[in-house]
């Protein structure tokens, strides 16, 4: 039997469920109904139930959802109950911001190495990691368990670096370069983050307010 299809819209909402459930736990709320959760998230109760039912039966009629259990189950679904080792290629302003983002480790994402081509940056210690030259990239990946490569480099360099990541066995790429990657290995998952696209969507919404 093939894997059950889950729409991108549902997948995009899963981190929001995880975040809101975490906030409930921080506020010592132990259970919540689909209606209450939907109000917090700006969804309908039906949508909440449909989303979660893709992955199992988590609620009980007349009781609602056990917040701690559901939070743990959403973490399992997202795969963040496991450790993922990350390398960052490109340690400019954006790369450094990602290195110093403390919430990564709380979610199980550990930055294990940094790489750059700039001789003025190579050898520096940023976020407790020494910046390595990209010439060491292949050997590092082969000698270490690297799950995700993060590209925070210009688009003219991104395709070459992505191919090196694929050839070296990395199975996931978080791509901040302003280019859509077409990889030789379709099994490698690419998550594109186009910051300017997001800003333009915000501009559109501002320009089309009633």
C-alpha cells in the first residue's frame, strides 16, 4: 500500500499546531477541544479535526485533546522527535543569523559545521563553530552524519553547491538562494525559502486592503 497523500496545506499547518500546543503546555493547559484550538489558530473546528485525522485518532468525544500527548504526536509526525544534523554553507549576515538562532536545537536541529569561500571568514569562530573552507565540504559530509544542507549563498553558486551536497549523500536542502534547484536525484528534498517572495506577498496584501 502506498503512503497516504497529505496535502501541502495540511503539512504547512503542522508546525503551527506544534507551536500553539507548546504555548498551551507553557500555560499549564492539559486539554483542549477542537473548537478552542481552532479559535486560537484562526481555523474552523472541522478543519482541525480533518487535519489531525490524517494521522490518527487523537481526540476523545466529550473530552477533546490531551495537549501533552497531541504535542508529542505532532512532533513525531514532523520528525522533530529525532536529531537532525545541519551544515550551513555561506556564513554572511543570514548564515550567521541562522547559526545563532537558539530555537533550532530545541527542535532537534543541530548545526554541526559552517562553510564559506571567503578567506576573511574562514577560520573564524561563529556560534561556537569554526568556519571551514568549502573544499572540505565533501570529506566532512562523508565522515559525519549530515542530514540537511543549508544554502545561504548567491544563486550563481547555489546550483554547484547543491549538486555537491547531493553527490555527498545529503538528503535534504534548505535553500535560501534566489534560485529554484533542479537536482539530479529526485529523492533529495528541497525546501525553498524565497524571502523576497514573502515580502512581496505582504506588499500585495497591504496594497489590496479594503
